């Protein structure tokens, strides 16, 4: 589909915008590519059920550069992500 992809570790945390200004930089030094808030439950349930799980994410905000995509860019990126996910199942 011509989409750029990165494979690696993603932090699932209920603290998306950390008050500690150095927190994200420390995660980055540990090889964390992104922070998200929903997949911990998915992976915990998959482990309990002994089934495979996969997280596919699109980036909407850069917490280190303090940039964000527009609503239109997010919609387009999320639509492409969903299309890729549907092809996998």
C-alpha cells in the first residue's frame, strides 16, 4: 500500500501526557517508538486466552517535537490503517 511502517515497542499507558517533561525522552532512550492508551487490555486478554494479538497504530501527535496532525490528516491515516488491518484478517 506504499505506507511507511515502523516495527518496535509501544508503551501502553494511562498517562498519555505526562507532567514530567523528561518522561518521553527517557522512554525513547529505551527504544519505545510511541505511547498509546488502549492496547494493554487487548494484549492481556489475548495472553489469558492464549491467542495472538497485534497492535497497529497511526501517529497523530509527536510528543517530543510538540506537533500534531490535522483532523483531515488523522482521518486519512486512520482510514488507511483500518484498510491494512482488514487485509490482515
